[in-house]
C-alpha cells in the first residue's frame, strides 16, 4: 500500500478554493498529473465571490513535483 507524502503545489493552486481533485496522465508521459476544480458562485458577505479560477491542470514529473499549465484566454 502506498503512503501520502506532502508536497507543495504551484502558487496557481492557491488562487481559489479547490473543491475537487483528480489524478490522471494528461500528457501520456507515464506520470500522474492533477486536475483541480475551483469554480463556485458561493457568496460570502465579507469575502465576496470565489470565482477566481475555473480549474487548473498540473503536470507531474514522476518525482512528486507539479508544474502549472497556463490557461489560454478564450475571450
């Protein structure tokens, strides 16, 4: 059985609350990558809306480190 090892994620993972996370090999390199989803329309009177991020993808290097994949602006 595996064990959990705490790792720092790129700063982009801190832009908004993360409500779901999934591991998958997104770029087919044999290493686990992460998809983090964050969008919500919850309104907190003193904090405002948590809609700073629509979700992010992080590429893993197989050593426990992850790199942020920049999002393209589709506007």
